[in-house]
C-alpha cells in the first residue's frame, strides 16, 4: 500500500488502454480491503464512515486536496456520516494506475 501512496499520478490521454481486470485485481490487493472494483462502471469504489457531518466534511476536504495535488478527481457522494468515493479515469474510459495511487493516498488520511 505504501508504494502506491508514494507515487504521483501521471497525465492520461485518450488512446491509452484502461487496465485489464487482472492488472486491476493485482493493484487492488495493495489497497485497504474496503475498496472494490465495479466492472459495470469500470471504477474503483469505497465508502468511508464517520461519527458526524463535521468529520465527513473534513475528510471530503482532504480528498479534494489530494485530487488537486494529483490532478486526478474522484466522484463523491456525501451524506451526514459517510462519503462514497469512486475513481475512474474518464479520458480512457476505465481504470488507470492513477485511480489506485489516489485510493492509496486516501487510505492514509486519518479518520478520528
């Protein structure tokens, strides 16, 4: 997990092939087990739970900070005590290593 979190995202351009399922499965093993692959949407997903809205929004702000630094942005679904995160590289229509790099960085955000 640390190896992915230490890496930086690289720009993806149209014409690049998305990761194969086998490659995505291999990278998935390097993340927290709460992350799952959604084949129908070609995405990587996880739900984070929190005690209250303040902690949820603090996490959302940390996710936004990671997204801006890496220039790789997830889809978020936010409610009072949870945040669902979905990564997919839209430029290639599927998953890239960038999705897993950012997921690993989110795994390192402290949750109090």
